[in-house]
C-alpha cells in the first residue's frame, strides 16, 4: 500500500495520482475524498485505464460525463435518490414548511437543487432558500434569520465542518425546529462523541447504514470495525460504503483472475456484487443500490428512517429540544 497526503488540494491530488501510476506503477488505485477531488482525477484514471470506485461523491454531473470517463465509478447513493426519500418522509411526518440552505460546492448545490423543488411541488412550502460559503466559520447570523422564519423543517446540505458548526450554533441561538437535518458528518461517530448522545437525539442526516441491515456480512463487518477502531468510534455511513467498494474491487479481480485493469473495468460495469450495503450494481457507472437515504440519531444509534421500506427504526418527530 502506497499512500500520499493530497492535502485536500486539487492540484496536488492530480500530481500524486499521476505519480502513483507512472512512477510507482501501482496495480490498482483507491479514490481521494470529496466530490471535487474525484472529479479532478476522473480524466487521469481514464487516460491510463485504471478503474476507480469513488465513494465520497455526491454529484449527478458524473453521470452526464460517464461516456468520457468510463474508468470512474460512483458507489455512494446520489442526490436524486436521497431527495426522493426526503419528500415522502416529510409528508408522512406532517411537515408543512421548510428552510433549505447549502454550501457552494457541487454536493450542496446539486443536493439542494433536487430537494427544494420536490418539496415545493409536493405541498411543502419552502419559506427560505439560502447558500453560504464553503467552509464558513460563523453561521449564527443566518441561523437567527432561519429561526425567525419558524419553519417545521430545516435542511442543510453541508460538509463535516459546517455540520458540526450548524449543530453547535443552532443550540446557542436556541433554534430547534421539529426536523433538523444536516448532511455529511452527522453519521460520524465523532459527531455523537463531540456533542453527546442526548444532544444529537432526533437529528437527521443524509444517507444511512446500520448493522441491522439484511445484507450478508453486515454484522460481522461492524463487529470487526468496532474491534479495530474501538467502541463508539465507527460511523454509520461512509465506513460501510468504503468497505463495500473494496468488496466490489476484490470480487472483480477474482472474477477476472488477474490484474488486467481493462477486464476489471468491464466486470465492474456489467456485473452485480454482494456487499455489506447490499447487491451493488452500476448503471452509467453509478451504483443503484443503497441501504438507506435518511438516518436519524436515536438513543445513541444512527437508525435508517427512510426510505420507509428500508427502516431499522420509526422516525422520531418532532425532534426533542436541545438539552440544557
């Protein structure tokens, strides 16, 4: 395993991927983190014919680009799928009004862009729709305006730093809507650890995975993760998707019987793989299988609450008040 630090910089990740391919002559590549970083390497891995299973990618633009970047695959469930689960959940819970905010990266722009019109056309009044700078350091002024709008539901399509900030500052300004939903980072064990189980009770978030899912090896995977990382230090979203991507790669190599990257790419593109998130299958290089679209913290566990047929627990609504 050869590992480099890309410093979360697009220019650096491009140089390092080429170094891995041309200088280190690696057999296979694993992806970087974040939507933009995966977009940056897609043309490179295609040029050199290295199949890559990108996990932390939230953007349907890759589907449009698929014919030009046939070696890039996306494992994470994408914004339209997650958006389609949010609306019926809101309808079931009786949500009448909502506020939507997002950061200015593709994840936030696309996700909010899918959810907002779907809420509106399904009878949920979006009383405020705002963007904020990527990596914002103070969102309390925005939260005070949102609090004054008095909406039932709050949706923030955020990255981890903003997710933690929004949660802390929502408590500070005593903004406690009936439905509080933040995006990336909410399912992290570190989120629960930072605030405590009582504080995060009832908070919802994008995507979900839980060891109770009915997929082969799920509970065994979770138990191994807990032994490896420690009790309370595993997350209920990304870990399972990353692990499943490795299962896909492993099975593809086994089926080909060699490190023939062109053949491995064809197998990934056309076959189905048994994983801890279910039977993974790619259409236009995007995985169509997911274990859940909305999760919620309940009694210290991150439960799947949507889509309804995938639930590991019934949703809690309204969210309990922030603890004093």
